[in-house]
C-alpha cells in the first residue's frame, strides 16, 4: 500500500498557495456580488444577467488558475516521480555524504 508523508503534502500545498488564494478570493467576490445584486437590483432581467456573468467570470478564473496549478507545481512533481527528472552528480554525492554521516 502507498503511504503518504504529511510533510510532503504540506510542501506541495505551500507551492500552490498563490493559486489557492486567487480561487478563494474569486469565490468570495462572486458570492458577495450575487448577494448584493439580489438585494439592491430591482429589475429581474438585470439580476439574472449580472449573476450569470459573475459566475461565468468565477469559473473562467477557476479554470485558468487550475491550469496554472497543473502546469506548475503539480507538473514538476509528477515529472520527477515518473523519472523525467535528472539528479545531478553534486546532489548524489551530497546525499552519499549525508548518509555516511548518519551511519
């Protein structure tokens, strides 16, 4: 069975903090706009147009932001896990030195 290290999960989430902040801010803005429009705007057709446009804009922001997540932190992590990445000789030598110090 595959085990998950919580430190690795936290490290991956930390690389996605800017994108997650954008998604949360866009969601909060969309909810606030939808509520304000419902209360303030009296004409029903205008309400529908503004609310639909708000949610379309939110989903556009969501798709673009998720695209940056997939092509950014997650892409490099999956690429390294699948063997696409290379380990430099310096990193390998440093790892050997640390291993001998621990032993």
